[in-house]
C-alpha cells in the first residue's frame, strides 16, 4: 500500500486490475446472494403478503413483488428474524389462520397477527423458485425467551417425515412432506443488550452448544449458524467469539456477522461513508482470525465459515427507524425503517457486495437485510405499485453476472485517497469473477467524491480455445445528484446505463507501457466519481 500513488491536485485517479486464472479464491457461493424477511414493519404484511391487492394470488402473495424478487436474484431467505425472533412462538404461525393468536411484538412495539407463518413462508419460497427449484429457507430459532425444547420441537415439526405428534401436526396443517430446512440460526444478536433475553457469552455458548447437539440428534445433516458479535464495535467483540466458539466450534458451520452503514456513523463525512467497505473487510478478516484461533485451540479438522446474515445501508438515526411507543399503541405493520436510498447509497451498497465477494473464501452465506419495504431494495404501496430502489440494481446485476462463477484472488493497484475514518484507502474497489462460459466480469466502485478514475483491466485471452476476446460491455450506476432516489412518483429516477468509455485496447495503450504477457486482453474504462460499474469481457 505504501508505494501506491496518492491523489494530488489536478491529477486523475488510476487503477490497474489483473485477472489471473492461476489464483482462484473460491467458487461464488449462491448463498452470498441471500436476503432477509423479518416480521418488522411492512416487510411481510403489505410487502410480500397482501390479500386483496389487485396483484395478489390465491394465497395472498403479491405477484408483482415475486417478479421483482426473482429479478433481484435473491437466493436463501433468512426468516423470521432478526430481533423479532427472540420473542417469537413458532406455534403461533401454524394451523388454521382463524385460530392463530395476536401477540404483542416487543422488539418493534407492534402487534403480530400471525396470519403469515412457517407454512406461508414455505409456500412463498416455492412460488419464488426458478426452474422448479424452491429458494432455500434459513430458519432462525428463538433463544431469547425460549430454549432447547422449543428449538427441538420446531426441528421435529419441520424436518421429520411423520409418525410423531409434531410431524403429524405438520401434515395435518397441509405439508405432507417435510419442509427439509437445512440451515438454522441459533438465535439472533444474543450479545446485544437490546435483544430480548440477551445473554453473556458463557451462557449463550453453553445454550447454543446444547441446542446444536439436540438438533443434530434429530437431523444430523443440518447446517448451524452461531451468533457472533452484532458488530465489531461491540465492547465484547473478540472475547465473545472466543468464548462462544470454545463451546460450539465442532458443532456449528457458521459464525454470524452483522454490519450497517450510514453517513451519521462518520459524522456526515461522505468520503468515509463511501469507503465503508474498508470497515466490512476488516470485520471479516478479524472474525476469520478468531475462527482460525478457535480451530487451533480445538485441534479440529472441521471448518467454520462466516454467515454475514445482516448487511446494508441503514439510516438508524433517522425518523423512519423510530419505533412506536406507549402501552396502548401497538400498531399492525407500521411504516418502520422505510429508508429512501440515494445514488450514493447504491454505490456504497455495491461496494459492500464487492467486499463480500472478495472474501468468498470466508463468507459462504450472506443476507441482505431486508427484502421488501424495510431497509429494502424493493418498495410497495398498499394496494398500489411495487418498484426498485437504487440499491436493487447492484444486487441484481451482480447476482446475474456472478452466480456460478469463480472469484479470483485480488490483484489491483489504484490511487489512494484520504478518508477521515480510515486514512489512505483504495480509490477503486473491485472483484474479478471468471464465469462458467470462460468470460470475465469485473465489478468496480469509484469511491472518490469528486474525481473520475481511469481503469485498465487485464484478463487472459484464451477464451474457449479462441485467440482472444472481442467484446467488452460496461454498465454504470451513477448520478450527478448524489441524493437522487427512486420514489413512487419517479420510480426510474436512478437506473444503470451503458458506459461507452469501455473499450478493448492494444499493448501500446497499456498503463504498463506495453509490457505484459502474450495472450492477454486489455480493457480501459472510465468510472465517474461516486459510481458502481459492472464490466463484462467476452
């Protein structure tokens, strides 16, 4: 880093990215494109589920939302929480709807009608499927107000084929075949004082180990996610992971990470906000080191990965995140956390997604929090339209162009810029994906607030036995107005556009002065300030 050029007055930013097939980092995990549906605000009710809506199907699911979620490319769906799960009784959401109880939901000070529950989510995921493959359910269990027996009951209800009281109850409730849930979260943010039933690391680690052993006695083939710290700014970060993993290392498959970003986190410094991916990258590497230490202490051959199962831009200090209050005020599906995302937010969002992919050797699962209405890429009106927020586009394009591919180890240099929160940072963040057909996709952000970046990309030319690539196409999300957003009135105010600066170049035009390896293809593209770009070379 120290020998990289730093930005000086009047100088353009530059970057050089090299794709090398000999340094594969990881296959792109499908689960990295997961999302999150919590019983919070209008995510479920008036989001994915609105009986009576003109586009609702026979089950009350909004078909316009289903279409957008398919376009988004979301895979695994984490459900039903989030903070919500720590007070949730799963039995309330099964059986005849007219006999399901209404409950106080204390995490978000709302009323939960339980009209939508486990069976509805299973049915929704089946309808979401592409080519007959239902999307995967990542089920969270309540380890706040409940514990071992209730978790075992839920696994028996969901996964045992039949012949027991709970499995037969499931069959009577309309699911003759088991739900076959493979991925289970052992609680949510149990280190957080805001969490109903939150626990010390020692108490949680002991409980999580007991629950993990019990679940595996019923279904040994499940994958389990243990709660890591809610953020690496938590006072117990590190110590929490060390203690919890000392109890659970050989029993679990993932440790969770959660991170949210907003300008207020940086006292309004937009340049630091645009570099939020630096923080996420550090968080992942720190948790990776803690996992390695736990593995060494356990003398284990077992591998534990990261499930980054909550991440997004979230204006936590803004009015939409203020929950209702008062003993007599428990609304149903209130408008909560309905952040309006800007062009700048979408660039930060895309930068975070690039960071997750760059760490795909560690991060094998991730959940964008959340999916509809609540800090979400998709918004709806009750009885009205559904539309794409600005953050929809980096996710959908990345999912479409990266799934099934291979992440190559980062080989990049770029001009360094100053961010108050992090010092010198790379002006350009990027990840290279080799696709199944042998072509390449490079995802990039220009983090600079005011300067364009000239980027050179070098990829091997041996494409399907041919002599080289003949086409490059770039798509950029950028707006001169950083606060521009998509609204109900202007749903397409911010959309990606073709970047016509992308072109194939000769060695003589290369930033390396023509030096290079025979059989390379070189591409040049200019990234506007504060922009996210996908470049496809084929």
